[in-house]
């Protein structure tokens, strides 16, 4: 079983108290407070190795971690050690990567509305590839590169006419998407690059077909479309594009109902599609985000107040919620949880885990069967490594939680908990109000 097919981190031990990375979660809560993001290093490194193993027969594969899933300096450091490059979507992300000491030729800058300032900085850092998303940006990037006397190596982000999310697979001639060039506009942009944008060096095509994907066939079809398009372009324009970026999207297991394919199955879909069309291919980039970091992360909360409404439904309020994990409120995402200090309990009840924030929609998990919870109990929510901290906010003016990295019974802070002073540090009271 691949790590992305498991709900819990690989080092999870369920004895008296729940342990991850050899660390007792009740000890972590005492030492660092809650809510607390915990990242298990063995799980993170394990899935990186699964990706490398699965694609080992294909020499020209380049693994790029999609930073938007979770971008902190220590996480970048680990992925760099594992040989990954980085897919970034903002100056903040590629600055974090740069400051972590990564060779910037391994970094791609992607996004549908990059600012001129971000483009300038990316050129100064000699970023490896720009994924050019639209006509406006092609012109802008070419202009800024020309001013600096530089050439930007680019991929063109295309919309291949496939959209895939979990069990929902749509193939349309003309995809309604805010990202990329649809197939009907590719010739126009290639002509512009060939004839006018002389500071852009076209290396290949880029696509990303969705997220939380359970269907290997999506990748098979995507790769075939990309190869066909690259061959057509090479033939028609006398070019020799040799790079194809297939994006990320592999799903993970949040609850027992989720059935993502293994990394190996994904690799097989990609390589099968490659073999069917014989072409001297190119470098393939793959950009997983969620499947790299989701399973490695858990969030630890402390239970507080609880309430039973007249129909018998019981709410238990946690000390976190939609500001540290917006996914349930945003798209009804589902999670699995355990009471970290009550693994041996035999008395169960159905409860709804509510967040502390002032929105009725701030519910982390609806109707979950857990041991009877009392105030002070510790709730471990699994699979919160991806798109939790990276989407976190300070809603209700609450400090963002700390993050610790656990490994071999050791725990290290990798993101400090925000302080009350952090919350007001960018506030300014204009002089005229200071009377
Ligand atoms: C978001 C994104 C990814 C990563 O997607 P996951 O579902 O987290 O694997 C990769 N590539 C691009 C272009 C993206 O926008």
C-alpha cells in the first residue's frame, strides 16, 4: 500500500496514548500547546521515495513538489534533500525556496496572474522555468526579460480538455477553466513566440488536470494529449520541444470512503501512455503537492465546551477550526479523527466536532464515533498536512498554531506559534487619531 492510500502517518502507534514519530501526542500538547500541526518526517520521506521508486525506470522524470500544499523552510529543506524540485506560484513561495538554499534551476514559477514584480524577482533568481499561462503574461514576461537582457525558459500551460476530481472525470472539447491556453489558441501563441517574443525560449507544455484524483485513466489521457500536441507542434513549426509537465493531483485517503490509486499505478498510467506513442520524449515533470504532504500531517486540538441540542445531537467545541483548516467549511472536506488520550476507552458516542470560530459552518467533522469526550481531551485529526497551514488565516484575530516536525522520538519546532503581538505588528494608528 502506498502512503497516500493510508489515513495515518506510517509511524502511528496506538497503545495507551497515540504516538507519532515516536512522540506521545499528549506530551507534545503539553510542551507546545494546541492547536498544533505535527509533521511526521518518516511519512514525508517515505512518500518521496515511493515516487522515485515508482518512476525509476523512466530516467527523464523530474519530481517537483507543489509548494502551495505546505510551504515552510524546513519542509522545503527535506524535499530538497530527497531530490525534489519545486513548483511555486508566488514570490513568497519561491523566496522561501531560495532562502532554504535550493538550486533555483530546479524551480518552476507557475500561476495565472503573476505580477511584474514577481516576474522580475524570478528572473533575478534565475528560476528554472516559467509556466506561461496566457497571452498577457507572455507579452509581459518577454518585455521584462528583454529589459534585463535575459531569456526566460518557458513551458506553455495548456488546458487539455480533461478535468478530473475524485470520481468526477470530464472530457470536454473546450474546457471552461481559468488556467492556461485552450488547444484552439496554441498556434496563435506559438507564432507569437516564434516571431515576436524573442526573449522567450519555449521548452515544452504544461498541464494540470485537477486535484484529489482517484482515476489513473485521467493521467493516461492527459499524457497522450500532451504527447500528441508536442509532436504536432514540433512537426508543424520545426521545433524540438522536449519537455512535458503533467501537473499534480494524485488523491489521498481522508476517510475510509476514499480510494486513491497507488503512486505505482499512477506511474504505470503515465509510462503506458508514453509507450503507446513512440516519440523521443522528453523530460516529464510531475508536480504532486497533496499526496506528498497530506498523510504526514496531523492537527492536535484540545476539546472544550460541549452542547447537546434537543434532538440529541452533541457538539464538542475544539480550540481550532476553520482558520487553521478551512477545507471543511470551503468544500465539505471530510476527515478522520481519534481521541489521542483515550485509545483504550470502550464508551463511544456520536459527536460533531465544531470549530471555535464565529461561523455556523465552522464544523470540522460531522457525526463521528469517538470515545466519550471531556473538556481537556486531545483530538487528533489526520491528513492535515496539505492545504491546512497553507490556507490558514487569522480570522477572529486568533494566532496561527505552531508546527512541529517529529522523527525518532524527537520533536522540533519548524513554525513558531504566533503571539498576540504578532497579530498587531502590522497595525498602524495614524497620528491624527492619537490625540
Ligand atoms: C495545485 C497544483 C499542483 C498540485 O496539486 P495537488 O493536488 O496538491 O497534487 C500541481 N501543479 C499545478 C499546476 C497546480 O496548480
